[in-house]
C-alpha cells in the first residue's frame, strides 16, 4: 500500500460494457452530490493523455464520445495492456493523483487488476458497481460489435468472477435510475457525515 496523506470516505468503482451508460450514470451521481463532495475519475484519462502524446493525436477528441476514439480503441487497448503488464496499478495511481473530494467515483474499471488495486489501497472505502444494459439498448445508443474490442479483456475482464456490491440496470424498461441510485447516494451521504463526526 502507498503512503497516503488523503484517504477518501467512499470509492465507487464502476464498470460496464461500452454504451452501458457508465459516463451517464456517474455524471448523475456527480450532479446529485456536487463537485465539492464528489469527483468522477477516469482510468482512461491518463491512458489517453499519454497515448495521444506518444502518437501525436487530438486528446480532446480521444476523451470525447464521438467516433474519433473508436478508430484508435483497439490500438489504445493494446498499448494500455503493455503498460499495465509492466505496472498493473499505473493508471489507477495516475487517475487518483490529486483527487481531494471525499467521494470518488471511478467510471471505468475494466480489469480485475483495476478493482484489486482499489480493494488493496482502500479496503474499507471501495464499493464495486456494475452498470448493465441489454445489447438492444446498447445498439440503440450506437454500439456495434467489434472483434478485437468487444471480445477482449478490456470489455470482458469483469464479466464473471466478481460479486459486485451494486448492479444498476440501465435500460428503458428497468426501474427508474433515480430509484436504483438512491441507496448508493444514501451511502455516500452517510460516509461523508460519519467522517465529519469522526474528525
Ligand atoms: N439512462 C439513460 N437515459 C438517456 N440516455 C442515456 C442513458 N444511459 C446512457 N445514455 C446515453 O447513451 C450513450 C452511451 O452512454 P455512456 O454513458 O457514454 O456509455 P459508456 O460510458 O458506458 O460507454 C450516451 O449518449 C448517453 O448519454
Ligand atoms: C483504451 C481504453 O481505455 C479506452 C476507453 O475509452 P472510454 O473510457 O472512452 O470507453 P467507453 O466509455 O467504454 O466508450 C480501454 C482500455 O482497455 O483501457
């Protein structure tokens, strides 16, 4: 474990397939809790930054939701895997560096090694959240199966073997997101309150 000065009260580590709604759901949580209390951290942020720099690419477009990033996704996955083999916690460390809010929402865990890093660093605080949507819904949001991406560890690494603390079903016919997020938001509020009363 690293020597830490700052330890968050709660770390919600989200995973889910492409277009399941990870960004959408985590943005809703940020919206409810506010930026003084909560931050959304993306493991893909430092990865894309480094990748863009090395390959002379447009970082803003790589970070955006458009088609640009899809042209590079397979190669970025491979590039990131090589980096992770050398140092499995690299992107987790970089993404969390400097985060000061008491609630961290990590939007994009993809591999067991990502979750393991948070469990090890923040055993008391980490809660895993899976966002799931049907293939039909994901298709309506623009997803198309891509060999080398949708059958790779980046998309399938957390498909089995993890008992998630929370599962959010993000389909039109599922219970309202508002209702599904309620217990998680309650937990976040309780975590900050109990740390205020401890201090
Ligand atoms: N519950 C929802 N209601 C409306 N739009 C949604 C919902 N969930 C996801 N979307 C939309 O679907 C698209 C894909 O969602 P996104 O959060 O980017 O997925 P992911 O981050 O898992 O790839 C985005 O345009 C997003 O706004
Ligand atoms: C190379 C990646 O980090 C690219 C991730 O890009 P996004 O996080 O933008 O992906 P989605 O939100 O699922 O569409 C994947 C990886 O294997 O690390």
